[in-house]
C-alpha cells in the first residue's frame, strides 16, 4: 500500500500530475457554479435518501477524525505533499 501511495504522490508532484489536478479543480469549480448542477444537488440532498446518505457520511467522517490511526495517516500524507517537511504545521510559514 505504501508503494501505491508513493506512486500517487510522485504523480501528483509531477508537472503532468499538477496539470491534471488543476484541470480537475477548474472543472469542479465550473460545475459548482452551474445553476443546473446546484439544482440537482439540492434536489438529491433534500430528499429523504439524500439526507440519510449525508448523515451517514458525516457520522463516518467524525468517527474517522477521532481515530488515531487515521490521524497518523493524514499527517503522513500531509508531510509527503509538503515535500517531507516535519513539524506540527502550526507555524506561520514565514521565518523572522
């Protein structure tokens, strides 16, 4: 599993990976601003099944957020994305 994660991180940090991520982000923002897409989302989210799915996803996210193993994995990915820099991430990002 670690080697797959390494490959994903290498791709994400490559010029082609950055281009793909940028294109996907642009497309997602375009869809998010589209009134038709928003109407579809609202219709599904406000249905009984949609509310149930949202509630289940929220419960699962809260459960994972309190799991020490999940937190360690998130910190590991954050370190990899940031180029291996250590630290708690609470600094201002500038040096005095």
